[in-house]
């Protein structure tokens, strides 16, 4: 993964840092066929858009629904993330399970947040799905 820092925010911010999970789902990136670009793009967006202190926990996993679900659950329940952003998959293809895996463990989908992120940053694509608990 690129050298984009996994934390940010203004030094003038008050309160604790927000912990954010970033999950890229990709068979090929997870096996090293190519470098993940969507995870770093999400981190770059947070650097550009967030003034509050934040810390990101990044995960890169293959297109396996049980693994994606468990990764999201772990980020929220064990790691304390208040927001998990999932990205990746091959698009509308049989192996792309990112939306289904995200929805299976999601308490609240935030499609409006995704749309706003796309408007604010050229790094985002329509493949982005957000999860918030």
C-alpha cells in the first residue's frame, strides 16, 4: 500500500480521534497481482475532507463473503471503529460480493455519504459502499 498516513485531522481538534475501518475487497490486489489503489484513495479523501482527528485501520481481503463479513465485524466490535468504508470488487461480476457482504453485517447503510464523498473528491468511484454503526 502507498505511504499515505493512516491518521489525520487538525491539531486544534478537541476530543478523541475517530477510528475508521477501510476495507478493500479484491482477489488480485490481496494476492499482490497489482497494488490496491482504492484504499489509498479513501485515506487521501479523509486527509482532504476531515478536520477532526481520525485514525484508519486498513484491511485488504479477497472476494470471499465470510471473510469480508468477519473483517467488518472485527473492525467494529473488536477494534472500535465507528465507521467502516468498503471498496473494491470487480464490479457487476459473479465474484463481486462487496455489497452483499457489507449489507449482511450492516446496521445502517449511508448511500448519501458515499454520494457526497464522490462529489467532494475525484478519488472515489461508484463502487464505494459505506457502513456505520
